[in-house]
C-alpha cells in the first residue's frame, strides 16, 4: 500500500495540543491531502487551535466522541487512514477520576479499531506514550521491553495499545504505534508543567514544583514531535512500534530554572508542593528505530523553550480564557 493512495486522513483529537499542531504541520506539508478532525471538545479541546486552518477547503471538523460508534462509522467509511491522538492525558486527573480514562482511552480506541477493520482502512497510526513502560533508573527503554505502567493514565494507554496490537495480529489491521516522550510547545493546555509554569510566571504567580524537582523527563518540542509522527506515518512498517525520544533529558527543576531565566524571574518564584501519588522518577526511550527511518530533531531544547515562552507571551488572550 503506497502513501500516494492515502488521500483522506481522519484525525482524532485534532483540537487538542499535539493533534492541532499536527494538523497545521500536515496540511502545510501536504496541501493536496484532506483532513477530517473528530474531536469531542472536552475542556482541553479548543477550536481556536485550528485558526487559519478552519477555512481550508481540504479541512473538515466534526464534533463527536470516539466512543460513539455512529459518528465514528460515518467518518471512517470515507477515510483512507486514521491518526489517533484523542485521549485523556493528564496524570493528576487520572488519579482523581480514573474511570473517564478507561472509557475514553480504552473503549474509545476499541470503537475506532472495530470501525477501521470494518471499513478496510489502509493505515491506523496509534499515538501512545513513553509512560507505558513505567519508570527507568538508567538506560532507555526499547520497543521490545515489557510494559509496566504505573498511573491510571499510562495503564489506560497501555491497555489501548494492547487491544490495538491484537487487531493487527488477529485481523491484519494495518497498525503502527508510536510512543511519544514529554511534548511541549504552543497551544498546550495550561495544566501541564511547561504552559502552567510559563503562564503563572507571566501572571507574577509562583510555580508549583513537586518536591525538589528531581524527577527526570525526556523533552521534545511539538514541531519535532509532529515531524517524527509524520516520518512514521509515511515510512514506518505496519505492525511495528516506534519510540519518539526527547531531544534531551532534564530534571523538572532544570526546566523550571530555564523558564525562570527566560522570563527574568528568580527562584523565589518556586513553590514546593507534595509529589503526586505514584510519581514516576524517570522516563527515557531509545530512538534508534525512528532514526533508522531518517528522522532527526530540528530544535535544541534551548531554542524550543525560548519559542514556547515567546508564543505564550504573544498569545495571552488564548491562555487567559482557559485559566479562568
């Protein structure tokens, strides 16, 4: 199956952070393709994220739930491929209300898989997370390592992945999975560390750092994440899993200090708060398989954090509404 015959792509969760950035990236790069964006518009789905795209003749938006078989089928029957971003993704929320994560991430993914199988889609790209592996003290997880998720969020993503893999093995569904590292950049809902800290500092508020900020994450700028996802969509082998590593690893306190520096603040702006329950210490994935497809990052972390801060400074109206 050549990608030339994939002209109409259904994207789920395209009004969210990574999904909306991906639609901007994809339609700019492939103006001849058509994108249909299915999004429920929960609290972190925002049609303002698609400004400029919403007038394109080759872009359509459909509001709906991925758990709703009727709307999923109505859109899937006309699609050639699907890129599945839609998910509940905030770990803290998954600790407060785990069931919504199981419903959306597991049940919703299952509905999409059934429909894709029924309508003979040519490609199903499932967006997962590095958190399915759990924490690692040293070294980096390879795609063949066992999954050991620890939060209700990462467990729901692992469960969704396993069901998706069963559709590949049992029904020959043309599935590819990517496991994405901590992503940051423009249009990220201000509950995650980077946008929360940036917007708090812009409001002259303190930033809530868990513990001493020793927990380590692998960070990737959203534009690089989009190009990595596209590389896998175009060139990845069906049935395979691809890790998308960060450009670099940083302790949360190092990220915090970088943001303080970019915004001319000092460490008196840090407020230490308790760790979340079951707080994973370190995530790290090996990106060799992705590199073998020819992908490499374009942004250094320094440049990426500077671009991100600049975007939130210039788009105050966007985030102030959300923080209210």
